[in-house]
C-alpha cells in the first residue's frame, strides 16, 4: 500500500496530488449487532476529500477483520499460523488433531471466521501445550503417525519451557524480539544485567529465579537447560513464537529496563559480557574459595546483586544508556 507523502490521483481535484493516511471510524452491522471499526483512509492534502489508493481496500478489510475478531474474542489468522509453527504441524493434521474437519484450518487461513467454540479450542491449544497433548492423544487415530509424533514432540518441548516463571519467559521473548542473534552465553549475562538494573531503577527484581556463580559467570540453571542444545550458536527456538506480540504483558518500567540493557550490553558478545561479570563483586563473592576453572553451583545472592547495582547506579546513573555505556567501558579498557 502507498505511504504517507506519496502522490496519487484525486477524483475531486482531477489530477495527481499528495495525500496523507488518516484514521476514521465507521459503523457496520454484522449479524444484527452494530460495531464501530477504525479504518485507514487516504486524504487529499489539497481538497481534504478521501482518495482511492491502491491497496487501501485490502487494508481496510484486514482492519475490520482483526477488530471484529477482537470484539468477539475470536482467534486471529496470525495466531492460527503461530499454532502451526510452534507445534510443527500442517493445516490438515492440525485440523484433525483438534477434532475439526480436515480442511477447517485451511478455510480459516483463507479468511473464514471460526465459531467461538472452535476459536476457544485453538486459543487453548496455543496457550497450553498440556491441552494440545490431550487433543493429540484423543485424535491420534485420525492422524498420520509422522505428523502425530512430530507435533507431540513439539508439545513436550514447549511444555518444558514452563519450568521457569512466566515473567522470565516474557523477558527472554522480549530479548529475542529486540536482538537478531543471541547465544546461550550472551542470554545468561543479559538476564543477569537485567536483574541488576531492575534492582537499581525499579527497586525490585525483574524475576525471582536465582542465578549461580558458574565458571563462565552468572547462570540461571533452568534457562541453561532450556537452551543447552544450541551450545555456542545463536538461539533459534520456534517455541517462543507463542509469546510473540505479548510484550504489553511487561510493564512500561520493565520494558524500559530491558531496552536499556539490550541497547548497551546487547552490543557485545557473550565472552565480553562474561568478562564484565567476572569483575563484579556479586560473582566474585559467590566464587570465593573456588579456583578459576573449578565448577561450582553456589548461588549469587539477590541481596548482593541489589546492593552492588544500587551502589553502581549512584556512580554511573543506569537510567540512561550513556550511564550504562560508561559503566561498561570501565571493564573494557
């Protein structure tokens, strides 16, 4: 679709003019119920009348569809596609797994709006791998063995995500959205810095999982287990598609902390971040008595993280990226 500031033909002015995209409300009656929808319109900059711009009708149809689904609590096409992605399952097998007719999902992806009953089933499968496993088990005889086994394995792996708190999962998902490449080592250190900066700025921890003083710096063991198979490679985990678009479930203050850390510490690789944590008091205190390469699982106390980051916040001002970058530079000289 055309963008703001582009030129197209205005039927009123009878020539090409610049236009601006604006929102306006329309009222539609669907199944005897009146709805108000906000749609995008193209307004001529000269006469102020609406213009017909290529692609705009398709956008309006999409806007009305999305808003109607939101009004009625109906699952979106994007979420149905997400369901297929996280369970590694095709349209036909997904339909059968959920107890629908084999072409039902295909029709929904083509724009047909599901019933509330079927929508609720798909939403439940999206939010609960346990529910999905129950559905797979109930409808196993209707599915090809390969499709069943693949989806069941994906559901089991997704279920394993929930060994950590919902808040930790949201934070990890948000980090993935913000950074193109994150290795397991880098993720561990970013989570640790997020915890410290949260103490400094919000006066409370971001999450309540405790980290340990491993040889390569602070590590959250449950998170390590989730991504251990990626080793030193960037994490590409389809399971986290379940959290896409849910960043609003983090508060403004929480997102601000994560943004500050990602925009500063996130500019460096895992080994550099490890070097920084090795210079910080909480990790060194927890490792006291252990040799350089001696493994240990001593917890890094949350009190020590809180005290250290509050102290350093007073010196550097962690409420700004400049302050955090100044802090980082102290360890990279």
